């Protein structure tokens, strides 16, 4: 009896195994497709821009003045002056980027408050005042930069126009007489560099240094006493300024 029961259990087990072997394999769980995440688009400096700037300038001038005609005929003297003051203006340009290299051109024009006044006494109640000033300057430059995504370091160089002004006046007895007023805008060169950062895709901030130099010749008649004065010299100007640009 027990042998028959044991044989029946074994037969049932074999039958169950056979049925299980005949059942189809379960379907594999599908793997979800990979989620595509696009790579961030690389920032580009290419485009036209316009902006404004402001800063400070430290200029110096040296030259030789000579007088022709009048009671001071033949007089010659050499002098130098240091002038400084605030500057403000605007710029416009174009950048083109290839790889990390950024090439561009830029033009700017700035008002200048750089000036210096010296006074020389000429007797009791008499004073002679001389003022040297740079009223504006402008440049046209090429730029070469290296971009680290939104940060760019660049060098720049080109032509510069520096407006130089000299005035001399004498005061005595409560009155003032203009002795000399001369102006010249020679062309020279500008060289410098800076760093620029893209705050947004269209708004840029920068800090820049420029050195400018030009040879100047001033000539004007001398008031009251007569004669003509000519001053030939060199103007040097170092400016530090910050600015913002908007790219179209």
C-alpha cells in the first residue's frame, strides 16, 4: 500500500515537471529606451554690437615751443605737462569666432576731461595761467581674442586720434586777456587689451586698458604782443575704462 502511494507521488512529480518543461518561457521585461539629452549649445561671440564706456585717463605731453615775430621773436623753451581726468563715450564693432579664436574690429569715440592748469606770477596782482587739455579722442582698432566659453581675453591695436588743446591767459587789475589758444588733432596709434564676459547671450561687460600716442604740432598767434608761437611735441595717454555692449 505504502509502495503504491510512494510510486504515485513520484509519478505525479514527473508529470508536473514534464508539464512545466512544455510551458513557453515568460516574455522578457522590455528595457525602456534611453532618454536623449541634447548637449548644451556652445556660446558664440560672433555678431555686431554697440555699447558705452567710462573710466579715467592719465596723459602726458612734452614739447618745444618757439616764437616767430613780435617782441618775443626767437624765444624757445621746452616743457612737459601731466594731465588727467574722467572719460566717457561709446563703441561699436563686430566679432567673428572660429574655434576658440575671436577676431574683430572696433571703433570708439570718447569725451575727455583730462586737463592740467599751471599758474606763473608776473608781478604784483599779475598772473599768467596755462591750461593743457585733451577734450576727446577716438580709435579704430583690430581685436584678437581667445574665448573660454563666455569669457574672452583679448589684445587690440590700431589708429588713434588725440585732440590736444593749449590756452594761455594773463590777468591783472581785475581783467583777463587771452594770449594763446591752439588746438590740434594728430593721428597716432593705440595698443592695449582687456577681458570681456557675456552676462547673457546679448549683454556683455568688459574692462580695458589702452595706451595711445601721437605727435602734435600746435600753432597760433600770440594775442596783444604779437608774433606766432608753434609747439611741437608728443602726446601720450593711458586710459583704464569699463564698458557694456549689446549684441544684435
